[in-house]
C-alpha cells in the first residue's frame, strides 16, 4: 500500500513526545505484511493479523529458545531524528522473553526483557537518527507450545514526553474555584434526588444504623476503604482505564481507576454516614475524571490513521478484509 509506505518514512505522532512506528493492533494501518517471519527452526510458528492485535504462537521454540522472529527492512531508512528510544508493546508467554533489535547508521542497537506478561520494551537509540532494519524476537526458556501477541511499536522523545505528562499533574486536592473550602460543612441533604430523595435517604440511614447496631458488617465502608488514602489527581492523564481489562491501556495507566465507580461508592458512603471528607473525596474523583482528556483506554481507540477500537462496527471481526497470516511449515 503506497500511502502506508510513505507514512513509514518517519514515525506518526500520537502526542508531543510519542509517535507510532508500527500500529500492529489495527488491520487498516498495520504493516504486518511488510514483516518477514524468519525461518529459525522453531516448530509451528504462526503470526496472524487479528482485529485488535497481532497474535503469535509456536509448538516448540528453536535451540536458542526463539519462537518467532519478525524482520523488516526500511528502504531509504526510517527517520527517527528527535527520538531517544523505541518502545515495543507486547504480551509475552510465561517464562518467555522479548527482544528488539535495530540496525542504524551508527550500528546495531538491542534491548531484551525476560519474563512473561505485558511489556513495553524500550530500546535506546543512543543518538541514531535512521533505522535501516528492525527485528522482533519472542521466545521461551522452555521447549513447549506458547502464545502471545504484539500491540504496537513506537518512538519516544524523553524530554517532550516528560513535559507532556507534567501537564496532567498540575492539579491538586484543593480544586480552588471548583470545590468549597475544606472547612465547609455540607448538609447531606439531596438537592436533586439523583441517588435518593431526602425521605428515602433518611429511611436508608435509619435502616443501616440499625444493621450496624445489631452487629452487621459495615459493607459501605468496605466498598470505599481502598479509595480513602488515594489521591485521584495523580490519576489524571490523556486516557482513562475503563474496565479491569488492561490489554489495550498503557502500562503507566494500569493503576488508574477514576472511571471505576469510586466516586459513586464514596457518595453513597458519605451520604449514609454523613462523612464530609468522603463526600469531598468523591467530588475530587469526579473532577479528576472530568479533567482526563479522552474517556478511552488509550490512543489505540482514536488513532488518527486507523479504524478505532472497542467500537461495534460491522466487519471488524474479519480484519477489514485484510486478514494476514504468516506461517512456517512444520519440520
């Protein structure tokens, strides 16, 4: 695809400090067809373009433990001037390893990460400005079948990324102009009755106080205890983790849960117990969510050159008509 090759002359920016080299997850933008699955001696090695990532598998790795090796040459070079490192996102099998190699105008560069799970492997460019060849190796220390997947390959400018992320950390717990002073004492009387009317709330308080007086468990406290000592402002970022599924979010966002109904649970607890601190914390969770730039898992969901992600679009399951499969013959 001509326009695809032209785009690959340099990484495509996703924010001021990061750019995309290979959007493996998106079949409309993925360049998997331009990568060669090398023959290493591994048995049953397969790589497939799926609708949301590139899964791989093997029956048995080669003698060096390599399950798959993908290589790509960049005719004319991939310009990475202004970037400090490459970042490879992948899910690696247990007891596995991930390796990224780059041939540049200044020589070879290599990075490797051991152990299974989700990875964002970083390869320092050390001043290189042009990439001529890339190789991705996934393997295992045990000779048995394994699976995993590739998400994306990007480039990073360390200074600009730090400045970009700093923009998200400029909020503090006071929220001047948004929240009343901490000395303010709320009435705990519903104004709009969205959760409960005044009468309903009084009935629930009486019922819950009776439950506690009879030795019942403080279940509403149990639901919020893990939020009480957290600072929701620290979780403000470009994106918000929407569910417990962390396959598509960035590793730096895996512990972010402002959309995990924390505010709702804190409001319920605060209204029942007339706890002003908990009510204020609920408002802080709400404001932190509102200040998050995109209510999406990550840039995978709104990549400008792609189809998008997590959308109920017809035809998504067939990879948009571009199903790609790389498979080596079994020995």
